[in-house]
């Protein structure tokens, strides 16, 4: 679409609700530059060099000082997940996509001056994914997964990427897509879902090792607890996150913690081979 004088028009994009000023210009996306932009550009460039092209490609900075990324075409679901985005084929395709991302990221050394994003007011809260193996996405919410032909095909919005472990990144994806939530907080089509089975479908498609399967639920429990702490701290520090908190996060997170503590053993049992 062309604007005045043949200049490509800017089309506002419905982004993450956190970052204002995201627009599409022709086949590119323009976003405000943040302190971590250079680090994420270096990471995305590495992914493309390593053969993972299912992510935005960094294209520099425009004349207005905005970062420029390639536009990733496809369909992006919104919460609550629609029925077409909840099937087991979706879980398996997402698992394979995450595995390809991890394999491409393995071995990349971030620059010495790397800067990683944190939510407002949360720097004092310790991470739970120590012993980093690679840089992962760490934010697989529905709005960051691009579908084509009904299946996950690409990832966008790498703002929260940082050094992590494969298991943590898997747990993050499963939190959103299994999901690791109390039935009251799941999409309508997944209220009565067999979550242990869905986690196993993801694990099998990813190719998780036995050690990764054993570590998943304990780490997911620590992750969800940290989500609760960071959500509260961000709400106290920033009005955008305060709105999220009062729109349901303040109730969803303790329910998720309690549900996972109760149902986690069944998930682990489904993931591991039986005796004999």
C-alpha cells in the first residue's frame, strides 16, 4: 500500500500490548529501538545464518531511528486460543519449530556487551533457568506464534529472548499451549483436556531426552512461581502491567501454581517410561 508521494504507507500492527508504535511498512516491520535491540538483532542474524529462517530478519535502523525487521506473513491467533489452534497437530508442529530454533541457536556466543530485556520492576527477582545452554525465545504466547496452513510455522517478537535452557524454553511453550493452567483459565476447547497427554505429544515431537522429561515439571513449577512474582512486581511498577494484573493475572497465577503442584506428578508419569 502506497501513501502520499509514493512513500509506502504505515499500517499500525496489533502488537503485544506493551510496545507502542509498531507498524508495518511494505514487507517490513518498524519498532522502537530499546536497549536490548542490538543484542536481539545479533541473535536473529545468527539464527538466519544457521538456517533458521522462520523468524524476523533484522534489516537495520530506519531514518526515524526505528528498528527494521522483515515482515513474517501468516496468521497469528489471539487469546483465548481459537479451536483451530488447539489440536495435537498444532502442539507437535510447535515442538518441532522450537527444536529447530534450539538447534540453530546452540553454540552462539552473545556479544560481551549483550543487553537482555527484563519486565519493569523485576530485576531483583532471581531467574530460575540457571546453567544456560543457549539463547531461547522464552515468550511463546499465542501472539508470538505465526501459523500457515493451520500449523505453527514461525516465531516473532524475540524481545524476551535471553540465555536459558532447553527445558525452560519448552516449559514456557507448554505453559501457553498445553496449557499448564487451571481448567478455569484455559481456552474453552481445552477446559477438559488431557494435559499429561498433550505434554507428551509435545515432548515426543521435540525429541526430549529422559533427563529433560524428568526435569520438566519441577522447573515448570519454579517458572510459574516466578511468573507470579514478576507479574506482581511489574504491576506495581508499570501501568500497562497493572492493567494485565487486574484483568485476571492476579488470580490466574496462583491457580496455575496450585494446579501444577497437584497435577504435576501425573504429567511426569506420562512422560517417563513405565517400570519394566
